[in-house]
C-alpha cells in the first residue's frame, strides 16, 4: 500500500515554478532516496511533504487521506536537516525529550522513549552532556534521536550527512538506516548528493531534474537501465 502519494503536485514561489507536476507513490516501510542537481527542488519537495510549505496544486495523500491542508504537527512526520539545530543550553537528554514535552505524554513515557532512542543510536552515555561537548557525528545522532523519540510514521532527511567528513559519513549512515530496520513500517525519504549513499541506503531512488521526476527505480534498475544520459550521469557512473 502506498504510504505517501503525490498526484500532479506543483509548487510555485510567486511566478517561479519549482515543482512542475510530480506523480509519485512512496510505499509504507520503503527507503526512498531523492537525488538530483542543486536547485532541482529536492528540499522543496520534502518541505511540501512535511507541510512546511503548501502545495500550489495537486494532491498529497497519506494512506487514503488528503493532507494538503493538514498542519505539519498533525502529519506524523519527523525531519532531520543538514544543519542540525540542537538547543545549546540543554543537555542531550533534554534535547531528546523536548519535542515530546510539547505534546501530551507523561514523564515516565518520555523517559522510556529517550533512553530507548539513545541506546539505538549509541549515545546513551552522552545524555548528561551539552551539545558543545559532542563531536559532529554525535550531535548528528542526537538530531536523529530527536526525530526517533517522536515515533513518526515517516522520516524526512535533507542531506543529513553533508557536513560530516568522509569516515564519519559512513558510520553515521549506518545509524540512519537503523530506525528503518528497527521500527516497524517506518517510511524513510532521504535527500542526498552522494551516489554511494543513494545506492547503499535506497530501496528505490527517485532522480529529479528541474522540478520533475526523471526516473524512479531500484538502485540496480537505474544502474543497469538508466532511461537517459542524465540518469546515467547521476547513478550509472561514479562522479
Ligand atoms: P534543492 O534542494 O534540490 O537544491 P530547492 O528545493 O532548495 O532545491 O530549491 C529549488 C528552487 O526553488 C531553487 O531555484 C530555489 O532558489 C527556489 N526556492 C526554494 N525555496 C524558495 C522560496 N522560499 N522562495 C523562492 N524560491 C525558492
Ligand atoms: Mg536542498
């Protein structure tokens, strides 16, 4: 069953059209990776799915419900951005708990969730530290943890590793794949520039070009049968 369906989705900023009619189904539990050149609309697409931006026309469906006008906090989505924004004055524990405190959960449930997420991401020994006392990779794991504790149905990642160095990128990539393995039916939508990241993480890759979908398929399908030179340039040959 499709978890997220985009039907003829368009988005303009003023008279400037950025998303130019996208039809796409993202399945429940799928790890979908978006790739495409800078400026092609990847971040905008994530913002439309999360509800941070309103779509100009078309339909956005979660399961069978149209969510065009549903506010972000009601969509059951968590986003992790490239520049992780942790609260500098709060310990790791409180950074993790913060998003849940805004909702209506009791203290012991919050505590259980924080500790479970911290364990999953191997940051359970860092709960008493402040963000400035962490490495870049540890901070990024806290940012991911903050998404996990909210138990979202859908994770959106916008180039979450591009600020990390190569070795840390590989290690943190594994952490990112974890919730997908450990949480039932969680759907991941992940934007990256990095071909290796796309090939290793994705169930399917969606190649975007100038606001439209150029091709969607498994890494093997795109690698073996790119339907254009453009796709081959992105997937078929290492950059
Ligand atoms: P990508 O993430 O693929 O690099 P973006 O989705 O960030 O691309 O941007 C796609 C295009 O939309 C770019 O030309 C960008 O300048 C433009 N854009 C994005 N957000 C806005 C905005 N709020 N107002 C005007 N133009 C925007
Ligand atoms: Mg972007």
